[in-house]
């Protein structure tokens, strides 16, 4: 790659890309494009012709024909312009086959997705069984219900506000906003604020400088930095040492994890004992309100102390609440080490062929694991790529 | 991998392997007696014990100090003392461990090109040899070499030890958030 003209630190051209799970990736794609295709399935519904029966019908249906757990987002009753309508029960596979054959509606069970223009017309009752047939598995008092029809409803709950808007146009559904791994609105507009980017870049620069130094001494040129998210304090700066015959597994992440352990009164690798002082130059805290706080070191320190005491009142547990900046995407060993250490966020520069935070695995969002963390790639990517790497990261 | 599901003893297991596994179980018991996750392991090179370890996460406050990682460091020490090339030694070393290596350890074993791992029970939470991921067998670029596993020896005993441990509360775990809010 050609070194860009504006390689200058402060104007460097890089973009922060969240590394998402395949599901989140799809969600973000649809969110950004606005092209949301809700997965739909078919239900029987009927108009309510006697409003006095609503509460009785709702009660008896929830007892005898409860909505399946995965469909609890659906509301039983919807208000149309002229009437109220009630969901009865899902259409079975055989019943669906009959509809699609006869009406030509493009609702295949496998795809599970119908484009909105293909949603069946509510007034298409030609093939719909009678209420008695619909409730043949357990007869109920049908008074109050009109002629049944078939309706498409969203197969799962909405994951975000945009989806919820689409869902609402199909069948009224409840929506509970869940904490997101990544702010969709922010991600769809190309990432974080300039201020935050500056903060992330400054920490990555530290990792790159350490890597350059390491490389000059014959190392692989991979660097890592641990930062306490809350205080902005840099806790450890380390580099890969695996080139040494004696320290085969001391990749940069393994090094900084042990440096943090050492500060907490633990630590396993004797060879790292003296390093903190050597590699920990001036205290470097870049926080969101850096500009306000700058030059007021005392105030800053006080705040840090207070907040950490307020939050835990004890020593931190492993790397809980810490961010890790690493020049290259960590390998599977390092990625799992970071997960075991319960880091909250990893930023890396360039991808590695066997990388486990996006390239070969996406360990940080693997559904089978007990801790999840955020991962962003692309931080000062060109500068990181320029660090000539050995074989294994 | 289907083979990891079979509880009977694997046919490839030799008497020699069984006796090494028994020693690994003694290490696991030692870990349990010391309040660490009961996992024990041995590294055997040319019929010689060159490293052993048990979990040391709590005493080092380093979450990566699993039994295997501790044993690897002992092998490195052994190589230094005996003036041996560690790369070559690892390539001819068998790991015996009471529980399936986790994803991190499986990655480490790959990087060291350890050819064979003999283990007791599966590790449903973190296993890297088929339970959660198959780091041992996947074709991962730039990450050492794949390794073979023989599993199932005394699996029941290994599981019982883990259960005993997890019944106790981990004194080092953070207080639950629910409690903090109240």
C-alpha cells in the first residue's frame, strides 16, 4: 500500500467499523437501507361483531389457544378503521399450503419472508375454513366473532425502532427496547463522534509506538494497550514477545493481561515484572471531557478515585470495564484470553488471517459463550498494516 | 465431533495413557483442595514428565492461568535447564488433562504444535476441542497446527469434581449487579 500523503497523526484517514454477529450485521444493513423485510407467518383472525364479548374471548383464547412463546409480541386485538379484529390461532402447515396454492400468494414456509405487496388480502376468504373448523381441537363459544380470514403477522418481535414502525403497519406488536451492542443510528451514519475517534486514535497511537519500538528491537511489531474506560487511565502498554524461544505464547494481549494482573497484586510471568515502569511513561488520560479537565490533573485524579470507589469499593475483577487497543486482530488464543479476562471492548487496527474477532471466528459475540464484548476494527488501519508482521499474530 | 459424546473409554487409549491420566486427576484434586477450578494436566515428552499444572487463576489474578498454560511454562523451563529446543520438544509432547482444553488453551496448543491431547470430560462452557468451538480441528490460517484428541477417560469423575467446585461460590467473582443496585 502506498503511504498516504496525510499520514499525519491528527488527520489520519481511518474509519471505525463495528465487528458484529451475522444477525446484527443483517439488522444494521436493513436499518441503514430502510429496506426492512419482516419475516411473516399466517394466522387466522376474525372481526369482532359484539364488543361485549372481547374480554371473554380474550380470556378463553389465551387459555385454550395461547400464543406460542416466540409470538408473545403480538397483540390479540387490533383496531381497523371500521372494526376490531382478533387473532385466533396460527395456520398449520397444511392449511398454509392450501392458501398459497389457491391464491398464488408468494408465502413459502421455507423463506418465511413475504414482501409486503404479497401479503394476503384480509378480505380473501375464499379458502378460509369456518370458525368451527378453526377451533376443532377444542370448541369454544364463538359468539361475538364474525367470518374468519387469514392475515400475515410478524414472526418475531421487532429488534429496533425502525422495525417496530414496519411491524406496526402489519399487526400491532409490543416492543421492548433491548440494550444494543452497537448504536445502530450511530453506526448507520458512519460511526462515532470526532471527539471519540480522537480518543480512540490516541490510545491506538500508543500501541503503534510500542510496536514500532518492539520491531526496531527485532520483535514482530505488535502492540497492545489497556485503558480503564471509566477514568481514561492507561493501565498497560505491551508488545509481542513470542519471538523469544522462552516466551512462545507471550503475544501482545497475553502480555498486557498479565501486566494488569500484576497491578492487582497478581501476575504470572516473571519476565514482565520490571516492564510497567519502563513502558509506562507519563500518565496519559484522554477522556470525553478532556478539554474541560485539561490542566486540572488534581481534579481529574480525584474524580477517577471517587468514581472507582463509588462503583465497586474494591479492586477491579480481572479486566472488567477495561478497553484493549491492539494493532492487529488477536488470534484465537488471545481473543479467548480477553474474553476470560472480561474486557468490555477491543479496538484493533488491521485484520489477521487467522483472527478470532471477525476474520476466522467472531468470538466476542459467539452465542455459546458467557461473556460478550464490543469489537471495532479499522483503527488507524494503514499505520497498523505498515508494521511488518511475522507469521503468527 | 461425535466422538466426544461417547462416554465409554476410547479404544485408542493405552495403559500408559491411563496411568498418566490418573496422575492428572491427582493434580485436579490438588486444585480443588486449594480453591481453584479442579483441572489438572501433565505434559509428557519421550515417556518423561516435562511439565504439569493446575489452574492458578485466583492466585495470579490472571484469567489465562489455566492448568495447560502453567504446564507449558514448566516445559519451557525444562527445555532451558536441559538445553533443549522448545519448539521441537512441544512438537513431540502429549498433553494429558482432566477436562477438555478451553478455546484459549486449544489455541495455545495449536501454536505450540502439540500433536495429541488426551482428556477426560467435555467442557460445555468453554471447550475448544468440539464442545463450543473446534479450534483443535478447524483449518485456521497462521495459527499453528491442528491436533488430535482422545477423550472420555474417567469423564464422570472429572465432571463430579467440577460440580463440587461450582457448588461453592467463587469468592473472587464480582458481586452481582442486582445486589449492587439495591
